[in-house]
DNA sequence: AGGAGGCCGTTATACGTAAAACTACATGCG
DNA sequence: CGCATGTAGTTTTACGTATAACGGCCTCCT
């Protein structure tokens, strides 16, 4: 409890155990077999325990030239989705003795600051979501090994990418709605500049184009429930035939759409079918439960981390998108005969 | 682009600019006024830019003996609430040149690992939520400056605490329901061992005890929508008079309760009133919108960080709980005459 | 007997940075 | 002139760790 006393160093431990600092390092680093006797090793460990010694990570990192720490750059942290990504990445990291530090891209933290200023930890590499676009320039400037999540493989010069098969997800959604008989779609698009959202619109367009007589309108909103509500309300209030199916870029947008639809006095799925994308807890909290596409966020995180470890190792990361799965619930049904 | 070439150091910059390493440190550290001439300073900065120099943080941290990095230990990262806490803490931290590193307490990352093993960053201090209970022993072992969020001020020997005024929140909820005429309560309690949940039950009990003829039953569930649903369903199916008001420990539990109530064929708020606590996005996504207590997560994070900065500075942190605010929405109404 | 090798350590060094201590020269002032 | 003050740097050192290089002593084999 001695106030002002500094943390014990390996030299303090050495003194207490009556050995040299090198011996302490060997013992605690588990490299002592054949170099230090059993009794001495025990004495060192006991002294370290008594003093409450913890190695100075800054010194270790400096000495070793690596930190076994990796940065995960994600957009706003407000969704379970990125929590899952983190969990998966951290699990794999832990298995390899790595740590993961989060940089939630700034939202009110100030003008698009460089992530390295905030996450001051010394880093071995970076995993970045393509949604955290503002941080990318800073990252690119650095020569740290980089893995991009959900990013255009063409556009991310050199950096390894790991992608969810969102295109297939939207295809499954579209097939499902077409099979139910829907022909008139409204696409509630996320107003976020990111490749992963661009391909949603693209796939919906190309898939419906193969069926004659289909129409697709588009509304656009930031990913908040309130914005989604107002956007949907104005879109559905527009003149012309009302769409019978509403395809949302993610579950949160769908939740907003639910509110708009209720306000307009319409029923789901009788008057209009709604689909989401993510399968958050939200999807089963709302009534009726949402037909959506399940994304395996943890697997996404795991694959991202594995890719980064591969890059750090000089190996080639595993290829192939991560499969996704349509989950049909109560928010979709055939269009009412009219 | 030279592959395998190592990152440039301040010595490389010095050589390129034709000065000593010390001069580089002075210039880039902004301590050069009166020590280095303007032209030389410019030359150094230009050389640093050209080489893409970034200081080695491990070395800087070692030299300075501090890292300007702080660890935020939170429970599962799946709620917006802790995202808000992070945002607030990071804002204040950035204003003081600090960084914040997150340690989401393990949930499938392995058996209650020591947070410092995962967040390998060298740290100046720690802010920990009392909900991340498993990590606390490891933290206590360390002698890092510590601030506890929502923790029993008596139990946290020495560590500074910053608390939301949850007691007042539950009091506001209870007053509201009593004023509406409710007398028979069901308390859906979070099955999490944490002081912040203990005081919810305590306050509900003491407040209702002042009004004759009130009853309080308790159901208990982990904080997931599914668990909350089953717990509520069995509790409401139990014999005896049905409660007319359901007080939930947080919004997520309330969302589960909604589903149970719908399954039982009851209506909110006609047959039963429901309240939450947090005011997440979820609260306005469900129908009817949830009467709940708004917690200012960002302010919570800000105050936590300010307290830690005070501790690091040898000052005494600001006293006083953070006020909370009841938000009345559509899920509460007078009990139906029966 | 003598040296080869195993055992049990120690001494010395480097990692990259910040900053204290020092040097060298010019200018101003009594 | 002699000394203080100011300018513009350089030299040197320390932070705490991991490990390469070194060295004594004992045993055992030929």
C-alpha cells in the first residue's frame, strides 16, 4: 500500500530472490529448463508473487518488437452484430496469445480522428470494417498488416478481405418473396457509403430483373429506427400502386418500417411483407417476428482474425465468402389478392 | 515499399534531416521553441513526413512511464448502453490526450480470463463496470488506479465509484404505477449478481411497503429476450390474483415480457402495465412503446473518465449520483376495473 | 590426468524514445 | 574586457525487458 512507491520490476524480484535479473526473466518466461535449478526457479516465482510483480508491457513490447495486440476498427458500436464480430475475433486471438483492442469509429468523439491516436496501444495489425470509412485513410497511411471486413475485393489494393456472402443473402430474400408471389418491391436502403450496402441494392435489382412485371422503388435512411420510420412513411405515402414487399438493408431499418406501417394503419404481413438482414435480438422482439437473413457475426470475426494471423505469418488467408441463411418468420406472406 | 524493411525510427529521420536524434524528438514533441531554429524544425518535419515516420509507442511508453491509455471493462457488449458509456469516456479521454481500450468481459472467450491478458496494452488505469464481476479479482490484484461504475460504495474498498441514481429511477417508476392505481406488482429481475440490480429489488420493496395493500412477486431471468419470455410466462401463469403491473429490471427483459403477455392473450396496457429501464432503441421499436427510465449512458462514461483522470491526478473525484429520468409511453395505464 | 560436456547461473547489450546535461558560439551590458 | 544571457544544437542516459554470449564448477570418460 506504500503510496508513491513504484511498481516492482524484474530487478526487484531478482534482488528479493537473490539472483540476477536475467534469471528472473528466464524463469517467468518459462525458458529456464536446463538453465536454472528447480529450487531457484521456485524461489523466483515466490518472490514475484510476494511482490505482486507484473511485467512492464511497454518494455516487453519494445524489446520483442511486437505486441501481440491487434486493432479491430468497427463502425458505431451500437449493434450486437459487431459485438459478435469482436467476440469471434477475440476468441481466435486468445488461442494464439493475442489481444484485441477495439476502435469504434468516432461518432461525436470529434472530427474523424485517426484511430491510432485513440487506441494508443502498440499494434501488430489491424482488422477494419468497411463501414468505418472515415478511419480508412489513416490506416492506409500506416504500413501495418491489414484485413478488411466486407470490402470490395477489387478496391482494397493489396489488403486481404473477408466477406459475408451478402449477395447470396439478398438473393435468398428475393427468391422467397418472388416465390410468395410478390412483384412490387420497396427497397429501404441504408444511407451509409459502404460496399456492403451497395451490393444489396445491386443484387435486388439484378435478381428482380429476371422476372417480368416486377417493380423496385427505393427509399434511403440512416440506420436509426426513427429515420427509417419517416423514410418509409413518405415512401409508402407516395402516389402509384403500393408495394407489397419491403426489403430492408438491415433489421434496425425494418423495425423503423414496422412503426411507419402501423401508423399508416396497414398490417404485416397481410398488407405488406417486410424483410430484414442481420437477425439481431430485435428481430424476434417485434411483432410479428421478422423474416430476415442470419449473419454469423462471430464466425465473421473468427475468419477476420484468422486472416490477419495468416498475413502476419506470411501465409495466404483462406479464400471464400462466409455463407448466410434466410430465416423465415411471420413478417412475410403472399400478397393479398387485390 | 521495400518489403521486409523495418519501420523508420527517429534516428532514421535524424539522419535524413542531418540532425541528431534528440533534435527530432524535440521538434516532433513540440518542445523545440528556443532550442531549434525554424528552418531546421521544418527540415525535420519534412523528413519525418517523407519517411512516413510514426513514433514507436512501446518505446515512448517505456520512456515516459505512462501510456495515456485506460481500460474500460464492461460486461457483454451487446447493448447500446455500454456503447454509450464508451462513447462518453472516449470523448473526455480524447480531450485529455488519452485513449480508451475496451475489455468486454468474456462470454465464450474462455474461463473468466484476466482482462490484462487480453487487452495487452500497457495501461494507466481502469474503469470497470460492476456487472463484469468475474474480471474484478484480477483487477483488484493489480495496483492500477481504478474507478468502479455502478458499484456498492461500501464494498469497493478504496476504489472511486461513479453511480447512476438507479434507486431514484425505480422510485419514479413505482410512484408512477402507484399513482395510476396499481397495487399488485410482478418484478422481473435480472439474474445477474450485481449491486446495481440488487438495489432495484430493494427500492421497489421499500417503496411499495409504504402503501397498504400492495403485493410484489418476483420472477428472475438472465438478460435475454427468450429467457425473459419464459420466466414471465410461468410467473403470470401461476395461481393467485394476476399482477396488474410488471416492473422489469431493464428494457430487454421488458421485450421478452411483451412476447409472453401476447402469447397469454393479454393486452398491454389494458390488462397489464409494463415498465423497463435503460431506454434503448428497443423501447420505441416494440408496440406499445415502453414506459421506461432513461439512463444517460454517455454522461455515465464521461463521469467515469473524469473520475479516473482525477484519481490519476491525485485529486478527489466529483461526488454525487447521476440523475435519471422516467419516460412515460404507451405501456402503462390505470389497471382495468375488475 | 585432462579435457569434454552438462548444469547453473551471470554479464552485457539492444530495442526507440524523451529529456537532462553539456557544448559552442554570438550578443549585450556595465 | 569579462560575464551573463540567449540560441542552436549534440551527447548521454535511463526506462524494463529478453536473450546472446560468456564462465565457473562438477562429473565422467578415456
